[in-house]
């Protein structure tokens, strides 16, 4: 891979895609290909095929996906499984047909069983039932991972799956109906502060534990893998070619209640929290084992409190533009 390599980043307008584009540009990669959804619908097989035939990228980062928080995942189950399967099938297969040198498939740690031992190691995959609330999305992502692995084994491709933990950062989705927990809490707590509201409702018990990674940290890991890791590096021996995906996270768990307190401090909110236990908690603990990617030489750099401060500053600037 060199600075003139042609790199297609699918999903470049999303939280992860924008962070990856910024990271590539900061390192001097300037031959980047992007398409808006209005220009290229990745669920449309003929259009995806034509795109690959026309652009002929060298590398592909598949960051495009239908994503959302626990409520959205549980409400729009058919949309989550259908759209993600279509996107993956089209981009991965066309990458094989057009001889892409390397593809990064971005998944999620929701692929792991609901009752995985903690921290969650890559070998926990397919060892038990999934969390039901986001099962359609998780199944789609598992299919994408196994598709990459299968193409590697049958066709000799170089497709690598990264499983990031809960991501947050600039360009996040702050819509309360579809957002993940950090932007949702920032939105709620900030608005409570400016409107002098005495208490903020938080969905669930506040007890679930999660691992949160700043999006620009994840983008750094993605470029690290693009530049340094190939599929053959992930095969332990000729008998064990499963679970070749890579977890990416901090390896540090934080309870939702404690996360809310960090955000409360950053926002300088003086009110209280009310935990709505009628709302779903989801998996009670989900912390990633990151020994594999650490062993290759990559570690996260942004502490949670620092990342929360940066995303809140970004949020305030967006409100004033």
C-alpha cells in the first residue's frame, strides 16, 4: 500500500467513515474514492458492479451500514438485517471479482453471545445465543465476517474483519430516537442544563457495562491494519482458520450510570438522573478483549473523559453553526 493507492471508503459520511477519511488524508493518502447514498445505493447490485468496473479501486473500507441504538435495532429489525446483508454481499463480492488488494469489513461487538465471558475474546463467536434486541443486525454482521473469511479461504482474497466496540465521536448521530448512548446522553443532559430541568431520564437501569472507543482512535486502528496486517497473519495454524476477525476497543468497561456521571461533569449539569427501568438494558456486560490487536502493536490512545470532552465541544460548535 502506498500514498497513491486508490482507496474506496464506503459510508464516508458516517461517524466511522468520516474519521477514516480524515485519518487517511492526515497520513498523505490523497487518491480516495467516495460516493453519497444518492449517487450509489449499495443495496443495488447492478449499480455496485458498475461502480467497481468504472473506478477500479485498489483497497476498500466497508464502513457503510444501517446502524442505530437499542430502540432502533429492536424496532426496525427487518430493515437492519435486509439492508446490511445487501450492502455486504454486493461490496464484498465485487471486491473479489475485481481483484481488490485488501478489504476491511467493519462489524460490531454485538456479534458475540449475550452471555459471553468477560472480556469478550474473538473465540466467543457463535458459542451461544445473541442478545435478542439487536439480533438481526448481529446476524448480518456475522454473515459479513464469515463471507470475508470464506472468500479468503476459497479464493485467496485478503479481506479482514474488524469488530469495534461502542464508538462515539465527531459527526455522531444525536437523534434521541436512533442514536447510541453517548450522543443521546449528551443531547439530553445538555438540553436539561440550558432549560433548567431538574432531572434527566435515562433508559434502563444504568447497570449495563460497555467499552467505549473514540471514533478517531478506531480510524487509527483501521489504517494500522490496512498498512500492517494481512489475512495470513491471523491464521494461528493450518487447522484453525476460524475467528480470524479482530476486536478493537479499550478493554475497559464502564457502567452506563458512571458514563452519565462523566457526561454530567463535562456538561456542568447540576440536576439528577431518573432511570427508566421499563426500557430495555440489552446485554448486561460487553467489554472487548483486545489482546490480539495489541499483540500486533496497536493500542487505543484517547481516554473516555477526554473523548467525551472533545465530542461535547464538537456538539456545541454544531449547535452554533
